[in-house]
């Protein structure tokens, strides 16, 4: 995309992330990027934007020649894949936050990107405000990446923090995570580890190339952790975290899983509280690095979408 060109955005979804992006773009005029139309499913809802911005017809966006960027931040993975495929085929750059859709369609997205020559970026799909995808893509040599461990789901980390620090029970902590806009509309996706394994699939894809099929990652969530477990762990000077892990084996294969872990209090991941995420990367020569930042929420996630929009200006694409 030419660097001087105005970015005219067609936005699919105006929920927590879509609205966050809308607010951010209003405060960043120097980016010369604005939302021309936003496609929504439920027109009756009260939204903090003029009615004229909205349509229910996705074709209004996908077939508008002036729109050169499609930002897709909807919940439904099947619908999201249709949208991003059509957008790329119609010659539009795409930015997406749909982790389930991306995790399930990695290969097809890669093929579409190659076939159409259009960029597909998804920094917001894992660890929200932490620029970890671009770092995995650009900074590290795949062969030198020894291991990664991370907290990639903000809601479960928030729930565990509230159980440990405020003695809140699981259900009350989950309700709070929902009220704050961290949880998925179906919170089972967070609690049972589905969201984390989707994000882990995406991150490992960017870390190691397409070596990780989602079905090969063993995972479970925090659904069975009780306030009593938290108290016992605490009495023994441990924290409990939902940890995503990956290790490169001597065979060259990558062993990966997402499971609740006891974490010692001096572990970097013990430092990650509430809706924050953290990623610890061990690699040859660089040794150990720790990335930390907000992993959920309207503006932190919107900021990652914004960084992708901005990266389109200088023609950034994942090489895989
Ligand atoms: N439900 C997700 C989380 C939102 O809690 O991490 C951000 O992807």
C-alpha cells in the first residue's frame, strides 16, 4: 500500500474491540485512517457513534472501491473467514482479531495472502497490546527459538488473580471479567482454555512456521480450580496460572500444551496479574526475554489493531 494513501476502513463488528478502535482512530488524526462504514448485526443497540456509520449489509463494505482496508473483529469464526476471504480476493488489505477463525484457517489464509498479494495482519489476535506476533516474525530466527511460555488469556488470569488476591469465588470473578469486557461472549471459551489454545496456535505459527496443528496441542482451562486450591497453593508459596508452553525438541518438532500450572513466586509469569498477559521467550544468544502488557480490553486490543493498520502503510506482510 502506498505510504501517502488515505486508509479507508470498512469495519466488521462494533463490540468491545470495534468500538475501542473507533475511539482510538478519533484521537489519532495524523494516521489519516478513518472508518467509512461499520457492519453490525444488531441495529437496535445504543452505540457511541453516528447512526450513518452503520450498515447491516457486508457487501456495502466488501464491494466499495474506496474502502482499501477491511478490519474484521466479529465473534463468529465461519462468518469471519468468509469476510476476510472475500476482502482479500477483492484486493483489500485485511486486519483481523478473530483468533478462533485464524487458528482454524492458518493454511488457507496463507494461501489467500499468496494468491491475492494482499496483506493479512492479526497482531490483536494474541496477547492484545503486546507486539509479540511481529517480534516473533521479525526478530527471532526460528531455529534459535528454544522455548516459549506465556499467559495468553486475560480473563482466566483475571479470575485467578481475583481468587488469589481478593478471595473472590470463581463465579463472581468471572462475572467481573465479563462486566469489564475481557471475557468472550461465550465465557466457556476463556474458562475451558479454547481461547488460549487458539492464541497459542497463532503464536507458534509465527514463531516456528506452520508446524502446529491446533488439534495437536493438549489443553485444558481453569474450570476445575477452586478457591480452596488457590488457598492451598498460596500457603505453599505458589501461584496458579494458565500457562501456554512450547519447547523445541532435538528432533526439530515442537511440543506444546496449555495447562494450569503451579508457578513459583519468582517466576516472571507470577508477576502477570489481572487481565495482563506475559510471554517469556528463550532463544539462542539472546537468552531470556519477557514481554508484558494488557491482554484484553477495548483500548489495549484496539491499539494492536491500530498498529496493524499503521503497518499497512509501509507494506508490512507476514512472510511465514
Ligand atoms: N477473552 C479474551 C481474553 C479477550 O480474556 O484474553 C482477548 O483476546
